[in-house]
C-alpha cells in the first residue's frame, strides 16, 4: 500500500480498543495512498461505499479527497502504523445558504469495528461547527448497518428517510447555545473517550508481563529497586530484566535488549541514562510494547518532544519522564523505588511530585485506607490526571481520588471529567504553587507553567474538587472521606469532656462556615439527666472530665439522633477520672458523619475501628473541623442540582462574530473596541447598557442632555483611554444646559485634539455598584469576574471568579461569594437588588466570552444593581486575534503543555 504524504495539522487519538491513530487533513500528496486504500476494499465494502462496483470509483474518490482544502469542503484521514485506514469528508451543498454539508466515510477492510468512522465523525463535527455549518446529510444503503450505527450512536439527533433501499440521514449539529443538545453530545463523546482511554491503560495498570529496562545488579539503584519492589510486592505476571551485562538479577531472568525478550511485555519501565531514553523507547515501540514508564530525569524539551512523538508513532501510553513509577497493590505490582510496598485499598493517587506521592502512599497505608492504584506522572507528557480519573471511574475498586497537580494540559476537559467522577466519589487535591515562590518551584519542578491561582480555584470549586491549602490537610480530609459519608448539611454537634477544647472546636467550625448545633427541647432535657453537674448542654456539650464511658456513649447517641444534626465532633482527653472515652466513641451508634479528636494522641490523624467501620481521630480540634467543613462543602456540591448552561434565543451569534471579524479586518492586531462597537456587541447579547449619545459640539451635547433628561453624565471618548475617572474624563451630575456647556468645554480643553467626541448619558442613581468582567486565561479560557464595583474596586479587592460558561447556579454562587453580598440582598432595611437580572447579566457575559474567543478582556464597571433592574454604565471590550480550539475534541497531546 502506498505511503501517505507527510502533512501538518494532525492530532493523535485513541480508538475504541485503545490503539492510537493519527487524524489529519488530506493533502494532494495523499492521492496514491487514498486510491490504494479504496482499491484494496473488498467488493462488498466498496459496494456499500459507492453503491456500485465501478472500476473508476477509487481514483475519482481519491482525487476528490486529495484536493487542496477549501471553504466548501474538507477531508480527514485516519493513519495507523503508517497507512491510511480511514477517510471522512464533507461537501457543502449549494442550497441552505452554505449551512448544510454532505458527509461520506470509508474504512479499510482490516480496521472495521474499531471506532475509526466514529472518531472521524467527531473530528468532522468539530471542524464543521468551527466553520458555522449547521447540519450534515448522508446517504447510505439500508444494508450498511455499521454506518447507520455510527450515525445513530454519535450522540446527535438524526432524522432518516428511506427510499428504494437508500437511507437519507440528516444530522443537526450542536448549536452554539451550549444547551441540552450540546451537553448530551459532549457526554456521549466523553463516555467514548473514557472507554478508549481505559482500554489504552489496561497494559499499564493490569499488565500480564513487565520488563524493567536498566535494572542493575547493584542494589540501591533506581532500576534495581523497582525490580526488587515488583518481586517483593507479589506480582504474579511475567517479570523480566533488561541489562546487557547480566543473565539474571536477583533470580529474575535478564536479557541484553528488548528485542531479545521471550515475549512482548505489556509494560516497560525505563531506568537508563537520558541519552539512551529515546533509543530504548524506539526499541520498545518496534517490539510492540503498549505501556512505557520513563523514570529517567533530565530530559530537555527537545528530547521530551522526541520521546512523546515516538510513543505516539508506536501507540504506546507514556507515564513520565522524571517520575517515580506506578503501583497497583491488588495485583502485587509495585513498580516504584519506594522504601516499602503499599497496602491495597480504595484510594487512587496521581501525583506530579513523586516524593509527595510516596509520602501520601505511606500515610494511606499506615492509616489502613490503602491504595487502589498510584501513578507518579512526573513531567506528564502523556498520561495525566484526566486519564487516571477515567480509570478509577470504572475500576470498581477506587472509592476516592487524590491528586497533586502542578499544571494542566486541558483544564476544561479535566473539569468536565472531574465533575462527572466527583458525582460518584470524592476527588481531593492540594493547592500547589499558591505563592510566587511556589509557582517558580512548581515550574522548575515539572518543567510546566504553574496554573494561575484564581483560575485554578474557580475550576476546583465548579468541578466539586475538594482542595486543601496544604499536604497535612489533604491527608486529614482524605482520612475523613475514606471512612465517613459526606454530611448532608453544615450543622455540627460538638461533644467533649474538656470544655476548652469544645470552645476551640466551635470557633474553628464557625470560622469555616459550619453551624454549631445547640440542643433544644426533649434532647436538651434528656441531656441534663446524662451530663454530670458542672457540665454544659447548650452546645458545645461539655460532659466534664468525670463522665463515664457509658455516659459519654449515651450522650453521643442521643445528640446524633437529633434530626437537626448533620455531623458530629467528639473530643476526648482520657484521664484517670474517666472511663475509656475512646472506646465510648468506638462503641457509639452514630448515624451521621463522625470525627473524633483525641487530644493526647501523638498522630495527627489515625483511624479507630468501630462497629460501623472506621472513624478518623485527629490530634487537634481544628483539624477535625477543617476536614468536616471540606466534606460538607463537597456534600453540598454533590446534592445541588447541576443545571445546564442556559441558551439565549435572542442572541445572534453569527452577527456577533461578524462584528468581531469586521473590527479585526480594520485592526489586524486587535485592540479596544470603540464605544459604539462595544455597545452594539453588548446589544447582540442582550446585556443592558445605559443609553448613550455622542456629541461633537456643545450644541450636540445640550440636545443629547435634553433628550436624556437631567441630570446627565458627560464622558470624554479618547482613543486608548481606558480608566476615564482616573484621567478626569467624567463629569457627573450635570443638571442644566449651562453646566452641560461648561462640562463640554472642560473636556475639550483637557483632551484637545485627542478628543473624539463627548458621550452623554442619563445619571443613574441609587442601587449598588458592581463590576462584571472577563479576563481570558490562555490555559483555562475565559474567567468571569464579579465584585464590588466603582472607582474603588481595586482598592476594596472584593471579587470572585468562575470559569465560563456559567450555569444559573454558578452565577448565583458568584454573586454570593463576595464579602459585600449582603448589600445586594438588602442590608439594614434597604431593598434588595434585582438578583435575577444580575444573574442574567452574568450568564449573558459568560455566553459572550465563550462564543467569542477573540474577546480577551471585558469590563462592565460600574454595573448599577437596583431593585428595578440592572444596567451597565460603562463598558470596554478588548479584541485579540485568536485561533479557536475545541477543548472537548478527542485527541492526545502532541507536545508538552
């Protein structure tokens, strides 16, 4: 078969069976290879594709596919092992205003039922949507059930009509309104991606055979330690060492090179010097190895790119380089150089820092939680936290996921995956690189750009990820969520035998947004009979230091049964005057999440055995409160209705894109939109902006003021002037014709020839000034910012942020996240702002930013939020040329991000 041409613009993606193909545009040089693929089709396959057995069909199709790209057609190729194995194309029809395209597919006979046509269809959909094509049509024979299934299972609505054995299918493409149709399609694509990713990772996390390349005869080296750990871990698969200088190492058969191995290993671990890594990876790829773990550190950018390209070319999944290995304790696979084997259990771990990974494995093994699987991903060229979340989602072993992430490759896809997984199990992480020094350390540690903190916090919160400020808090939160359900609310009962400890626990709970339970009614009356004299039953409940074991247990059970209690903290200090109060905690039947505090225990956290399983016991009240607060926030997120991103039927996205294109045609480098263009774009999205009239003379200004009605505001429009108030370009509360003339003359005199015109607006009084903005994050996408507005917005720094697109719940959370939220809800008898209108503005701004990636900065400041509505008083929008990217398209990384 002819070789395909070398073309740019391709990506790699996984097929249904986990193998790797390249998807790329066809080019004229592909003619012979495309023709050869069609000529090699069986008569039956060719008939299904062309509806006949024409001798010239292969050549005609190859010429059509291999044309130069154009706006009215596109063709994609699937390349596997250097051969073209699939073709997909569309041709825009002459009718329908160029919004409908006919699609066609062909797959090589040897590659059927592996998901090639489905993958090509997804890529065609992404390409067509970027070109504003609204629907596909296709014709296929009724007996071509495989192709019909591709269309019906795509996750898109289909309409079919049959006539004389031919099925005509119409497929509306997901619109830009980010509504239900798009969500359902993305969910379907995500499930296919999970299935393919899991299939590709089976040779890595469930290998039948393993080779350690670079295993040394000398104990204490990395390769030898990995080999010893696999053997001592009890791995039952075939294990080989590769070392040209040995026949066996510690009883493990050893071979001089990969080619000499008696079988192709599923997984190869590479511990060789940096210059030898690429050659070793190439040898593994040629041999057919499916999983590669590169422990070696010190690869530069070029060597890393070559390593990844090698893995893509040969269809190998890669962990590392610069990593500490992986472990699956349940099958005895400890392919790390840790000091001891991990305990099997329920926690999945993925760590960019191998050292922290080893420490976390040690803590979870000591606690008895154990590990389902562990991956130290190091520089994270390929396998990432996304892959691991998808693996744990289906492995039926993992009950919670723990991540240490210093950088993101595809944050939006990560957020979608984490949100789906988080609905089934807790996903925990730690904020790494919060300080400038931490960001520098993270960047040097993983050779990746550390993620900006605000964007990362927004991602974690929206995806329901439990993020802690430090490693210790991560261990503490993991101990709680591994053993206790998430609380259904935020009310915490505190029971102690040391009053001061109860006070500290109550303070910690209050600081973290938890409500301390205060017993009342029958419960309070019964407590009086159980608590010794000198105690307190008001909450926190103080049983005094002389309480008996049975008495303490009864108090716990009585309070836990109160329907107002969502969780409980039991604090004890064993003394000679008490019974075994730790035993009382273990004996108690507590139907709500329970955290113990044992004030004299040496461990920061340990697990206590009880009849219901295990209970986390902390050394300090603050630790227990912190763990419960994080668990409660997770429970609240999980139980909240996850609403869809709204669609807005009154938004004309095509018109908005045309406006942006028109501006960039005049200003190719981008810049700030003139006020008229800015207002026009906001009108397309239904974002309320105060009425504005432009005046080029005093008389124009007077007429505009009279039309608007006094009082008015005058603003100087000066090219390049961003902060008008700071520059003295605003005249407020103008109440007469003379004042208008005076204000106009002042602005004209101040700015001279720089003044384009004077803007006249009605003076908006009352309400609360807020700011609504967008800041484009090159890694995360648009970030919607909300906070207290006006000229003091930067000084007060009362802001919150969420990543676009926003749901109504996101918008509501954003409003309530700022310290000044009470002003909007009505403070000290003042009427509340129109919160529904404010949420609507936030969602419309979010939609604008998501639709138009060229909008890199947007400021509505101030926005006046009043009881009768919301209106923006000033607006500025920055436009920058962008190449749109589809963050949800199925593809593997081509290079390190």
